[in-house]
C-alpha cells in the first residue's frame, strides 16, 4: 500500500500552493483529521474523488502484490515454508576455503592425474551462491563469529561462541533440532572444542575457553545433552590435568563425565574401526582421535593406521545417524567440517591446502552418494565461514613484470606438510644439536622434491629453525608462484554449494552469512527462539562463584578491553613452532 500511495503523494504535492493544503494532503494520506472548517470551496469534492482513486489504486496494488508473492513462493521455495514429514539436513563447512582454494586444487588435481582443463572437482558442480562474511566487530570475521552466523542466524563479534554482542546466549540450529526430536552430530578434523563445532552446541564469551566448551558439549550446561555423535580431535581438553596428553587447566575428567552421561567413547583407529562404518554404533558417541588436531591429510594418508580421515568419519556419522533415526518420524542434523583448510591457509602452505580441499571434496561426494541412496527427504548445504591467507593463484617474484604462470609441479613433488617437516626438524635438532645443513638438504630434496634450493634458503633454515614452518611453505609457494597476502583471514566472499539447488533455492545468489543460518532452521522447521529463551532462563542456575566470591557466568569471562579474540592464540598454542616465531618483535617472521 505504501508503494502504491507514493506516486499519488508526489503528483499531488507539486500542485499544493499553501501550508493549509499541505496539512490536508497529509491528512488524506495518513487518515488523520485536520482542524480546518468548510471554508475551502470545492475541497470536499476533490477529497472524495481523491479517496476514491486512492482506494481503487490501493486495492489494485494489494491484488497484484498478492498474486506476485504467491507466485514467488511457489517458484522459489518449494515446500520450505511448512516442512512436513521426515527430513535430514547435512551442513558442511569448509573452514577458510575461498574461491581461489578451488582454482588451485582443481589445477593441482588435473596436473596430478593427467586430466583435461575442463575437469572439475565434485564440489564445483554444485555451486549455487556466495556468502558475505563480516562479523559485528570487523569486515574480517573469525571462525567463531562465522559459525555463530550459521548456528544462531545472528552476527556477533569475533571470538563469540553462540553469544551475541550483549553477551546473551543465542539458541542454535542443533539445539533446536534436538529439542524437536532430531538426532544430531558433529564431525571435524580439528579439536571438537574449536570454534566451528563449539558454536553448534556450546555458548561461551571467548572461543579460547575450550575446557568449558568440552564440558558443555557432553551436556554439562543448561540444556543437558544435545549432541548424539561427535567425531574429531581435541582429546586433550577432555582429560584431567593429572593425565599424560591433557591440556586442561583443571583435574576434571570429561571423558568419565561423558561416560556417566551414557556416551560410548573411542579414542583410536581400532576404536573407530570397531564402529564398522557406522553400522555398529551406540549413541551417544564421543570419538576423539587426536590430542589436538588430526594431522593434515597430506601427512595423515601415511598414518592411516592411527587416524581416520574426514570422509571416513563423515560416512560413519551418516550411517550411524540414519540407522538411529530409521524408525523415527524425525531425521537428523549433521555438521561436517573440513577444519584444517583454514590452518593450511594460516600457515601459507599450498601443499597442505590442496590435499585438505581434495579430502573435503571426497567427503562432499560421499554425502551426495548417501543422499542418492537414502530415501529420506534431505538436503546438504556446504559453505565456508571465511577465506584464509588471502590466497592468490599468482605471485610476482621480481620487480620486473611477471609472466602469467602458476605451476602445480612443486606441489605435486612435495609429500609432507611444512608443519610436519618443521616438527620433524625440531625433533632432529633436539637429538642432533650440531650443524643440520646436510639434514636440511636431504629433507628438502626427499620430502619437498626441491632440487634447486639456494644456499640462502638452506642457511636460513639452519640459522632460524623456529621459522622452519614458514620457510618450508614459502619454498613451495615461490616455486609454484602461489601468492599469500596474510597469515590471517580475509574478507573475500565465499561460495555456497548444495546437493539440490531447488531445495536450497533460498541460498541462490549472494547472501549474508546469517541467511545460511536462517535457511538451516527453516529447512528443519525448528524453533530456535524458544531455545534462546530456555538458555537465558536456565543459564542463571549454571553460573558459578569465582575465586573472589564474585558471580561468574556459565558462559565464562567476557574479554577485557583490547584482549585478542580472533583465535590466533590457538595456532601459537598448538602448532608447536608457531609460538617460537616471536623474534625481534614480529609475530611470524621469515615472510
Ligand atoms: C590441575 O588442576 C587443579 C585444579 O583442578 C589445580 O589445582 C592444579 O594446580 C592443576 N595442576 C597442574 C599441573 O596444572
Ligand atoms: C620433481 O622431482 C623430480 C625428481 O623426482 C625432479 O626431477 C623435478 O625437477 C621436480 N620438479 C619440480 C617442479 O621441482
Ligand atoms: Zn582461521
């Protein structure tokens, strides 16, 4: 109606010659009476005519709008507004994967397998849109704010684990799905307590509170247990600080608490194999296969007897959840994250990156295969929380104008990640403190496949072993002419993919990341707001007393002014050599 009224107002106002008529015009449009009498000759007639024309137009506009809206609804949102019947929703997150990660990986894959230029990755064939990723605190988001947009459907600040800028919790799609009778799962290759998985079933003010997140994930929080299946790394946050392999700051035994709450627990490859690809699973299930992160795929593939892969864990989860919901009238919600694409970006390591993306593509293909065979109505949506590394499939190496080239060969020649090579180098140095030049030369040839290393490259590695991770990665990046603009994240828009473009029609085109969250809850038809309400009401019962007797929120401390919350502390904390980069005042040297 407002739209229809506007032309009338514009046309009429140009003919108005005094203030009184302006007041009349206003009254005509707002329906408010004015105080004026009958003095204006002929006004009543024009008023009557105006009202008549106005109502005629308004009626026409309403009818047209109604028809158009009805039509849009029918065309673009088949069955999404009123979900009925059993449904499964699989949400895949490629952490830190921007569009260039795909150009790089696709090219690498073609080179490695002798495929034509036209050969695509599986995921390429399912592109439907793009997501804009900013958080409330920055154009450049971190994974916490990014995943909060997906889980809650709200923007928040970098570092927020499903809490809003006012430090109130927001209910998540997973929590709402559980309340509605769905089964739920989280599958990751990083710590299960890291930002992305945490945002689906935990609420803390700072992402660094991973001990607290571990407790919440197993149900020690206002809603009780909401996750039925967890597979990934991060075991160290579940073990008491009195145990080998713990990184908790207290002596709580979260594995024991989980078992008390009914979880079955596996922590090894043989434990994983006993799940028989998901056919032999007792839910709830907690599977923690690494102390911190599961190794990069490029390294893990040689340690297949120790760690399961992303696609194996995804398959197991799909099978277990679908079996567990076989006789239910509700399906499941499963989040699968290719977590360490992001880490490869942070470390500017193109070798680790392409292998992570290929493994994600494999998991993506497995999900599609599952959906083809499974009779339950379902959709898979895949997107990234942000881009990492400011990756470019190009690099200017000299001051002269560059050739237009990118070489996959150096990536194909390397057989280990820079992270792994650095760890092995540090281990070597610990037992061989003498001149490691020969060791370095042999590693560079054997593991990186580089036969033209310069004297300065070798001597830098010898003199600054604390920067080995960065130096190894850079040797490959320069030879392949891969560019990086940051060791952090960037604000690039990221891609959205779906198993079925019609079922995910709402996500076609360019969207805010929160609209991905909106889609998830709408697809399952679940009530996230009532979960928010419950969290707020019951949350106060979970507040604790601090050392000084002060009240501490169950969501933990709020960051102090200027405290860094973008998650880079975890890289320093976990990736061994990164924390040794603080030389001469620079956080990460050698770049
Ligand atoms: C382990 O945790 C307890 C608190 O639960 C603490 O008092 C103790 O200092 C911790 N020990 C270590 C070695 O961190
Ligand atoms: C890859 O390794 C081979 C030896 O296995 C070597 O001849 C070749 O030059 C290397 N390629 C690149 C691009 O470094
Ligand atoms: Zn990151």
